[in-house]
């Protein structure tokens, strides 16, 4: 399509766009397509999908609103943005659910066709916000999106109900025009996606082109905008979500270890996409098993690990509850097992599609007995790829379960991912036992499953069926070296301390904590996991205001980096933002006897950087 208004373009260094409507309006798809074409243009970006927990929430109601926010920029960004600059609201409920997130002067594009009396009532409006003056602080564009979509598809002999479903593509076309997105990638995608359904293909194409042309010809918009491409490092990039990145990382790790990957999983929001992604990768030696419940899922993964596979199980908080007994079994068996917990808001069923970081203490202490496991938390969607490889390396090297604590924000969010050079990764050697590890005076060999490496304290891992390496396993306490059942109290304490010491040895294989502290600050903001982007952005802003603040982000929670204690003593104030009631702060206070300050949020949504910025200022007494 040729644009006749190039001279009217206004350059922006960034913009935050949010699409919102009923969960059946295709807002996730619309946001995903806008994200994809922005990536093709070379913008840096970050996304935040936000959808209802109910499978079929009542249409037109606030609980049924689905939204997708995307932040695009010509520079390196770290978050999907604090507030939208543009909100596309497909109905009154979408407006009501999102209006409080807008700042004065923001742009509103509303589907005016849906602001009838019935729709307003279902959303809880007593008067029409388009006419009662409540939107006077915003730049409002009323567009009859539904009727214009029906008009654009009228000649296609599509049923009106089916034609109306294309209105999300009208909205996509309009916003694509507004921000100078090329149309060719979207058209090509529609043609490929719906090639088996010609009537849907033609309807979506017509709606998309109609939306774009409406922006071009309606002459109601004050400006059209352009966000230049970002100066990213050279390489091959793709858009990736946290769940997808984690799946790819697990497959990569299995190949680095020359092992098959086995996933035992039970579907649960928001972890199910990992199962879906791995199920598509069977040609890479991946075996996926959708179990009947969470207990069967982790049991199958542990059994696969015993058999010489890279055993993985994925879940969310309620599933981790159920897996804990088997994780304890993996601890006493000293077998590698990767447990992925995509955290969500709880307790109980809680808010299944909303994010939280409240499983930290459960991951650390949620098993009976002294049952230490390694815990690592990725900090961005793309970091999930590298954390998966790191978790596998530690699990296989130290014969330990490793819990990966990601969350719904990372799992569903997306960002550009630079495809790494496969040759840049070091192989992972699982060091399978292939011969006896002890010989008697007559030269007869014997295999002792709990005979350990003196340096790492790891036991040997023998694949069942290896001749001469037959051994017994089970949940009862083991006798040191032989692995025989033992109820001896001295042996029990010895084994408990050995298992703890083995996990503590992991600290020798992880990097020391790096601190972003260019000016010798007296205040350290310490985060973990997905709070990285919001904290880093808040620290940038504070520095621009003259504040001297340092930032560090933990990935390893157990064991903690060996230099953490020393670092904490260097700062007068340590502030920990986290999406829980202060679990990491609680842990650090007890371990290092440091007065840790908390900034907490438990609303099912990630921190906005301004919230952390204001929280830091409040703690430091800089709020007037």
C-alpha cells in the first residue's frame, strides 16, 4: 500500500500500545501480529499479555476482558511499559478495565458500535463515557469498527456473525497505519494461516485493509507516527516468549549432554505452553508424556532420569505442591531432575492467568525432612533459554533436582532473542558409570552407588541394565557408600549433611553476583527473577535525577552466589522489590543479619518501574 502522507509523520523514540476487548475478540492475536511486524522493522520491544482466568467469562463484562500490551522503541528497553500511550478498546468493558492505567493525554481508539445501552450496562456504566465528559483528559477517536468491518466484507458472502469476528484485523490495520507498520508481513501471515479456510482468509484480509485505508482516508487523526528501528547488536533475531525459550533451552541442554529429553507434565496454566512446544520437537530426541495428574507427571520424569534421560517436569504453584514428595525422593536418590514452576497468583487456584513470585519459600523448604535442592530464576523471557541450559548442567553435574522459578509474566511475555551460535556452548558430561568403582583383594569388581567424588561429593549414576552395576534404590534412608537401607541415627545425620554439602558445592560452579554500580552507591536495589526490567528501568530514572543507586539481580537462589554476603555489607541500605510479601527479604535477613527493606506487590500484575522508583524514594525518605 502506498502512503500519501509521509510528510505528516512524527518520529517517536518509543510507544506503548494496548489492545483490549472480550476474550473472544482476538486481542492476543492482534497484539502478537503488531509485535511481529514491529520486530521485522527492527524495533526493540517487550510485551505483556493479560487475559482472564475464566475459560468463558460472560461477554461484555469486565472479568472477561483480554488485553495485550506492547512497548516498541528505537533503543534498548527492559519492560512492556508502565502505561499505554494508546489504548484500543473494543467495548465498554475493555475501556473500564483499562482506563485507570492511562495518563492524561493518552490516545483512545474505541469501537463506538459497541457503546450501546446494553453493553454499557454489562460493563457497569450508568452513563456513556463517550458523552458524559469522563474522557475529556484523553484524545478520543470514535471509530465504528464493527459496522466498517461488516461493510468491508459485505461482498464476500460471509455470514454477518463470521464477518464480525474479523473486526480485530480492522483494528490491527488501523493501528498499523497509525504507526507506519508495513502491511506485507501481516497479509502474508493471514494468507498462510487461513489458507485452508478461504472465506475466513478473505474476510480477515478485507478487514485489515479496510482498517489501514480508514486511517489513510478518514482524516480524523491528528498525526501519524514512526518509531525508527533500534540499534541492536548484529545477528539473527527472532521473537520469543519465556515458555518457548525455556523449551528450546531444555532441548539444547539435552543435545549438549548427548541425552534424550523426557518431559512428564500435566497441563496447567501458565506452564502448558512448554508441553505444547516440546511436543512439536520430537525429531530432536524429545519424548513428552501428558500424565493423568501432577504426581504421575513428576514420577515419570524421575523414572526417566533413573533410566538415563534428562528428566523434566513442568507445572505451576498448585502442581508444585503435589510434586514435592517425589522431589524429596529425587533428593534422597541423588538423581538429576529439572522441575519448572511457572509461578502464578495463589493460594489454591488463585488467579491462574496472573503472575506472582510467591513460591520461593515453598521451593526452598516445601518438602518434609532436610531436602535441599538447587533453585534458579530467569530474569527475562530470553534468559529462560540460558537458565534452562544452566539448570540442566547443574542437575547433571551435581546429581541434584533443580527448580526453575519462572512466572506468568516471563512465560507469556516476549522480546527479541538473538539466536546464539551453537558452537558457543560447552558440552555437558553426565559422567555415567560404566564400570565397577571398587575392587576387592582378589580383583573382583563391585559397584557402590553412594561412593562419592571427594571434591564434588556426587555419587555415580549408573543406567539400569549396565552389566555389573546392579544396585538398589528407594525412598528409605541409605547407608553411605553401599546404598543399603539403614536406620542408624549416626548414618542418617551423616547422609543429611552430605546431601546439604553437595548442594552447597554448586556455588563453585555458578558466577559471582555482578552489581551495576558505576558511582560507588550507598544504596543497593536487589531483585530476583522477573523484576529485573522494572528495577533496572527505575534505577536508570533515579540516576537521571541525581540519585546514586546500585542494582543487582539474583538468578541463583540456592545456593546464593558466594560473594553475596560481602556485597551486602558494602551498602548502607539494601532494598528488595518482589511480587510477594517479602520472601527473599525474609531469607536474606535471617542468613546475613542485614536490615533488608522490602517493596512488595501482590496484584497479579508485574511491577511498573514507577512503582519501584517511588518505593525506593519513600524508603530513603525522599518523598515530600
